[in-house]
């Protein structure tokens, strides 16, 4: 089977978008406020992934075919 890249309803190629939880650490200033400079950034677990259209901002679920290639799923509203 010939693989076709996932295409948006508007005709543009979709982008694979990964969601991750990112934690950033800050020092606390003498005045009790959070410091401006971050001291550490932790990239966390992957939360999920969607297919995203850079043009019309439409999003779709990510599915895989029998060869584990990315195909477009249902539209996420
Ligand atoms: Zn689109």
C-alpha cells in the first residue's frame, strides 16, 4: 500500500505535534517573589500527540496504519 501523508481538509500537510509537561525551577528572591531567571528546565513525560494544521489551526487525532505509519484520525473539535 502506498503511503500518503496526512492532509488537512484545507489541503495542507499536517504537522505531528507532541505535548509534553515542562517544569521550570526558579529561585525565590529576598523579597519573596519568584526570581526572573530559571535555574532548571525539566522536560517531562509525553502527554499525547495530535496532527495539527499550521494553516487553518485544525487538529486531528493521530492513527497508525498496519505498518505503523502516521495517518489522520478524527477531527478534534
Ligand atoms: Zn488546514
